[in-house]
């Protein structure tokens, strides 16, 4: 933004000088300008003298303690008033941008991250940008490509990465799989469980072709334990509801049930390697907005905090 306005071929008025000259013009006195600007009168007087000296033009006549614009300066005052209004408009626009006025953030997430983590990040984003419009979508992994490439949104929180020439991935957080059991189950009093123990109970699981399902299958394989899933469900919220209904136990990602937000189930740690990584997918050829950057910062913070509990 420019910080000075040229008044002739040599001299420039700073925005502060414009503000002071206009305050004297509006109030008709040094003391009035000082009160309007909430500064000391001597400073206003010195700046006014410096301004007139540097311009080589007398802007005011002093008449009975009042400052009256000189005839030569009236055209300048009209321009200064216009500049001042434009500066006010600019400040209003900048202030609106800082609140998200007239802007919209479009983001998406796979269900496992969207259940608890995204709402917590959005709550923080709303505090920073209270007037920002939001468009939040829940997507399957395979829907992320079209969502990004067709410009439907800026970023997708995703549970696995893939190769694509126009999509890049930024790490969000690492997590682990956990076992959830019904509140009324004898297992609910436990803190940890082994794959062999889980295999003894009806298992509500995730398809092994799913990223989390593949980790689950590997976990049982490394333990040398065979398992059978009586019920398969893709989305974590469905899995949780099935467990809460007493239909079995399940293996699920920790973010879906973070902070104990799912009623009717108890989470147990698994005595096996079950780590996974999550990502933020975005177009590599398009810069993210400040709003998307802030959303990712908050989401990353929330997820890393949850995984450390």
C-alpha cells in the first residue's frame, strides 16, 4: 500500500500528514485536531508547520484562533478528503478480509477424520474468521481426485496417499488403530487387548482393501492369528453404532472415537503395531488461501493432540 501522496512534482504527503491536515480542516483548530486524533497538540502543530514548509504552500490562514483553508488550498483539500475516504474504504475492506467477510472456504474430509477432528478445527477457524462462509464435504478416498481437480474445494483431509501428477500431500498426523467394545461387555474393564484375544469375539471389521483394513489384516497376520469378520462396514460411525448395539467388537482408527465422543463404546489399546499416517491432499498447481492454510494448521494441531493422549 502507498504511504504517501504526491502533491506536486517534488513533494509527497504521507498518510499521517493527510490525516492531520484533514483533522485541522474538519475541526478548525490545532487543539480540535489533537482531540480528534487523540494525540498531543504540539505534535500536530509541528507536523502542520513541517507540511507547509515542505510543500512551499500555506494551507491555512490563522484567524482569531481558527485555522481557515486558504483559497489556493481548497482544491487540495477536496482531493485530500477523497483520499481519506478511500483509505477508510480500504481499511474497512482489509478488516472484512481479516474476518472472512465475503469469502468462502471449501474443504472436504474422509469420514474418519471428519467425525471429531474436523469440527474441532472448524471451531478454532470460526474464532479467527467469524464471518467466513464454509462448505464442508465428506468424501470417500476415491472421490478426492475429482473434488480437487474440478475445483470443488481446496483441500481434502485423507487417510492414505496415492500418486497423481497434479495432487500433492502434506502430512497431518500419525495415529493408531484401537479396539472398541460395548460398554456392557466384560472387556470394557480392560485397558489393553491382544490380537489373539480379539479373534475370540465377533469382529465387526473394515474391508482389508481399505487403508485401515490392510493394517488390521497385517496385525493379525504378524500375530499368526486367523480371524473372521461377521460384519463389515466401511465408515467408522456405522462401526461404532454396531458395536454400541452389542453386535461385536471392532478395530477402528483412534480419531473417530477421540475424546470419548462416541456413546456406548469403550476404547482399548491393541498390543500390536497398528500405526498409520494421515494427509492433506491439495492441487500442486494452485496456492492455498490463507483460510485453508489456517484450517490445516488447526486440524494438524487437533489431530496431533488427540493422538498423544
